[in-house]
C-alpha cells in the first residue's frame, strides 16, 4: 500500500493516544480445491480517526494507488455511523501459487516506511489430500529509526517502549483461516470448527502452522460424480420406460 493510510503512522498515533484502538484482521478461507478468499481489514475508532485528521493525515487517501500496485485486490472503504474508518482489501485465489502471489503483491505494495502484516504465507495440499497453512504473522514496524509516515513522525525507540507497555491494549491484530476440514494439527489460539484464529503480536512476527484433516473429494470431483449419477439415473429411467412400453 503506498498508502497515505500508512500503517506505521496509524500505529504511532494509536500508541501515542490514551483511549484509541486500531484493529487489524487477516481472514483467509480455502476449500478442498485450494480455491478461496483472502481479506485484510484495517479499522480505526472515531478518536483515532480524529487525531490523525487533526495531524493532517487523510486516512482514506492512497486507495487508488493500492489498486494500481496490487491489481488483484478489491479495496473498499467505509465510515460507520458511529465514527471511525474501516478499509478492506479482498481478493479471490485459485490454487496455492495464486494465493502466494496475492500475499506477495499485497506485502510488496507496502513501502519501506510502512509496516509488515505477514511473511511467506503458504497454502498447499499434502499427500493424502490434507490442506496445510503456514508462514509468519505480526504487525512489524519499519526498521529505520526516526521514520515518518503520512505526515506523522515517530522514533522507533519510543514506539518500541510504547509497544512493550501498551501495544496489546491499543492495537489488536487477528488472523483467521478457515480450512475445508477440521484441523489435524495447529498452533492457533482458538479453534471453532474449521476456523482457526491466531492473535498476531505487535512488534514482531510469530510462526503459524495448521494442517487440516483430509477434506475428501474436491468440489470438481463431487460435481463430476453428481453429473455421472444424473446421467446414469436418466439412462435407467429411459431403459425402464422402453421395457414398459414393449410389454
């Protein structure tokens, strides 16, 4: 996102205020054929939005640049009646390669003065049909001290101190993955049926790993079976009718 909605600046403003909250979420859903959706959401509450606007930061600017830098993504913005701002970037993928390319394109669209949300996310099918998800997630700020984002200056040392003392209170980042079958193995913080949720740390990356049970035949296989069954049923009905007429 060569966004002027610069995540590093937004994080700096959230940590510098007393009652603001920044929420980030990555939501991935995948089926047995390795097709699915990939969504990243950034939500700012009303107080944080006001502070940024007072500082001259247009939290909705730069969305067209994101569309240009990561054309596979659809970007939507909302301003809830309760105040605040929410931006969602969403894309569809077809296969493990397409998923990896989408993740890379969104990460590459973040410039060097911005934050990282994930690294090396991968989806793949294992022998036997299980679906594996792994990589690393977390909200990581730029390494350069004294970096600036969207008109809001900050010092990395100050931010690191704030993150250590108040990061979990003011900034929350959740990553949810919905697999085509319940997990066989995982290191998620919460599991709800086929959905796994990790609480991503602020200031560092954490590895994530999950493997589903064998989801069984994919959608294409099931569709072919259904078509074959329908054809066989039609042939059977036709045969029975012909024999009945002959009698």
